[in-house]
C-alpha cells in the first residue's frame, strides 16, 4: 500500500461510520431497476434538488394529489429517509416503481421521464406552463435547476441573411462517433483545434465533443431555402451553429452510446441534427438493422468552463483564452492559479452515471460527490472511491453543478 489515498479508502470502507444526515444509502435492486437507482442517486446528491426537498419545498401532508401517484411525494419520502434516519442499509424505493416499472430501461430516457413527472407534480395544474415540459420560464424546481436555452443561428452563404431560433433544453446529447483518429507517426492536430492535450492522445474529451456540438455545420441547398434570396439563387447553401444562450444551474451531459438500426453503421458529421435529442434505449433494436454500443471512453474534467460554448463567450477573446473549454491543465480540469473566468460558466462535477456490459444485459452504477468526497453507488452497495476512479469511468451521463449556486 503505497498511496495515501488508497489507505484512506481502505480505512473508510472497512470501518463503520454512521451515515445519518449524509444521504449515503444505496437503493435495492427490485428487478432490473438499476437504471432508476443511478438517476435517483444523482438527484439525491444534487445540492439544488436536495435543498428544495429538505427545506420542505414539497410536503406530502400539503399535497392534494394522490400520494401513491405523486412523484414529488415519493421524492420527499426518499429525502426524509436518507437525511433524517439512522439507517445505513439500502432503501427500497417502492413508491417510484409505478413510474419506473420492473423492466430494464435506458437511464437517460428515465431521467427525462422522471424530470417531466417532477415538473408536473410541482406545478399548478392551472398554470400555462403545467403541460409544457420544455418551458424554460416555468417556476418549478426542475426548470429552475435544469433548464437552459440553445441558440440556433443559420447564415445564408449567398446574401448573408441571418436567422436565429432559441430552443429550451434540460440536457445536452453529444455524439461520440466517427471522430478522426490520429495515425501512427502523424503529428497533425487530431481534434481539429482542440487544445486540451492528454497523455493518451487517442482519448476523446468532453471539451472536444462540446466543440463539435457548437461547430459550424454546412446546410446543403437541398435542405435549406433562404427566405431573403431563395427566389434569385436556388443554389444558396448556409451554415448553422448551435450555442448555449442560457446556461442552467445544473448542466447534464448525455453521450450517445447506443445506436439502433441504420444509424449503428451510418455516419454523422456532428451537426445540429438531434444534437439535444433523446437517447436510444439499451433494451434492443428498433425491429430492423443492427444495434451497437459505443465503448469509447470520454475524458472529462472535475471542473468545466462552459463559456466557449455560449453565445456570450463565443468571441475572439474567449477563443484566444480557451478554444476548447478545458481548464488548461490536463485530465482533471482544475482551475489554474490566477484564472479569472466568469463564475457563472464554471461547473463542478457532481455525478457520473456509467453503463457496464452489453446493450441488452448491462448494469448501471453511479458515482456522486457528497461533502467533497466521492462514492460509488451500485444498487444497495455504497463504497467510497477516489477521484482517479471517477475520472477513469466510461461515462454515459455527466452532471455538473454551477460553482456559484
């Protein structure tokens, strides 16, 4: 045992420590419900969601909905059990099974479903935003925490007419396919402008994925018609760029690891199409073609600077300061001493969801931060781990929380 961090982990995991008021409890697997457990743990250890429920943001005693059908009442019970009980053994989230079911599901799709259900449960049914799950102006806790806005700008290459649309999002889905790998002996820049260098040059990074997400995409004349010059120039093409116009307090990143049908062997240019769309289920194909899981590891930092991917930060100064959003010191992404980036664009890693195994027979685990320590949640099992293990995980979902919340 040479490493002091290893000694610390052994000591913590071999000695009983009461978990009262820390939320360090596992969730029993009630029949292929690991997809539910990992998302629940991400919410339990999300400081914004935790503060809402522990400050009685939703009280079961005051709720007029059917307690058995109210998702927010179920969450309130879980927070009460996890943060006000002496118990350290696993918890059976039976009250959430109505929403989850017993069959294996995709964790990303379940997260979207759960957030929408919590949105409805915490919104006045008579409110105009009650039925609009995409409304970034909704005052419910879910939209206050997770809702951001994407700006889509299309520029005509002929007349330079610019049209802009703004769309809401609760998470960003990033493509991790078909990147150009560096050939042996080739010293060219494999990441097309990504200045984040790592010891493993073949590794894909979160920052390069975000750079591709916000890169210019060429729209061919066959799929674009300029409202200003289309009558005089039927061959006009355009460029399209997505940028984050409004950053949410909680930035959730989803990597598209599951492919079905024709897309499993198809190509993708990293453009705007379905960039923020939903994931594919890991429970099989779409009835035709093939299915595949992308095993690509994505290097991600503990601290993320999101400013290069925003409308505000996408300027010459931001580009010169940090072309890829890495915090310029390698894998950890820790801030350099003296760095003065705007705090509203700085995020700390809060949770990591990992899918292990094959598409139709895999298992989900969760890494979450609690009191500046990291823990692995594997159903009912809770183990303290080091940052090195967290950063080495093959992430499926990443949850970042803004530093200034």
